[in-house]
């Protein structure tokens, strides 16, 4: 390789690193101030670059924010791929619901600081145009919804459901209720807005409550619901998913 090509290659690497630095610097700002109040000047200062250089990598603040949605959703791709490979069953339904709750509400989970930033961005989006929240929720749940529905149907066939699944729309709504309840509990717990007792077992209690709401029989939950084992599996999955990019945000 000629010296000229080497220089070009190094410049490309530096440009890529600079783009990533700008992008990662923007995430905490979006989380704290929201997209409207966050300025490109503030992002550039946090990244240690000029606004002119920022615009060389991102045409606008909106473009940067849109890329954030793709970045955050990609962090769960490996986990979601593993979940979608599971055989639909009562056990799988319980495993997925526990993961869903723990991923949202478990404070001891890996990279909790990053998750809190994401939750702040989601809340800000819900209170403004909703664009980011729609993208995030739909991207995530469209991957989980089919396996959850199939697992509910499998549980019904084996007699593990207390109430009929009903129409597909009703089943989907129950799953959305489950997701939104976990998110609501997490938000209410912030700053002790609601002082939930027994915080240590909150995820397990919430997951149990949701499973009952989905229609699972107590006998089925007792058979397959093992919070300690499920907790360890979930922690292991989440810890192996995130890379050094996100680690840098949580230092």
C-alpha cells in the first residue's frame, strides 16, 4: 500500500472516530434537555469539536437524533435474535415477560445509566412529537410480539391460560399493557415519586402481576417462574450485548 493510501485510510478512521465521539456526546444532552432544547453548539462543545466540524458529519440535529434511534435499537438486536429462536411455550412466555420487565425496571442491570438516558429521551419524545418513541417501541415490539403471541397460544393449548386469548388485537393490547406498565413503574420510582416497598423484589413482583394479567394460571406460573434463575439469565444476556461504545457513556 502506498504512503498516500495509508494517509487516506488513517483520515477515514479518524473521521469515523470523530463522528462517533460527536454522536456519543449528544446522547446525555438529549436525555437531560430533550431534542428541542439541545443545541448543536452544546453538542459540539461536549464533543470537543467546532459546530462546523459537527455539520461535516451530521447535516442537522434531526439527522443526529434519528441516528440515535437506530443506534439504541441495535443494542438489543442480539438478544432479540436469541429470543425469536425460542420454541413457543408457557416457559418461553414467562422468560420473555421477565426479560421485558427486567430490561426496563431492573436498576441493578448492566449499563443502568445508559438505560436511564434512553428512558428520559423516550419520555421527552412522548411529550412532544412522539416520533422517536414510536420508532423505538415499534422496532422493539414488532420483533417480540409474534413470539409472545405464539407462546400465549401454546400456553392456551396446554391449558395454562386462565382466560381465553381472544382476538389477536386483544392479545396484542395485553402485551402493550404489560410493556407500558413496566415503563410506568420505572418512571414513578424515579426520585421516589412512589415509594414502592420491597424494591429488591420489584421486578419479580411486577413480572408475576403481568403474567397473571396476561391470563396465565397460578399453577403454570409456579411451575416455570423462577425469578433467581431468570434474573441471572437476563443479566448475562444484557451484559454480553452492549459494546465499548455504550460502556464509555456509563463510566
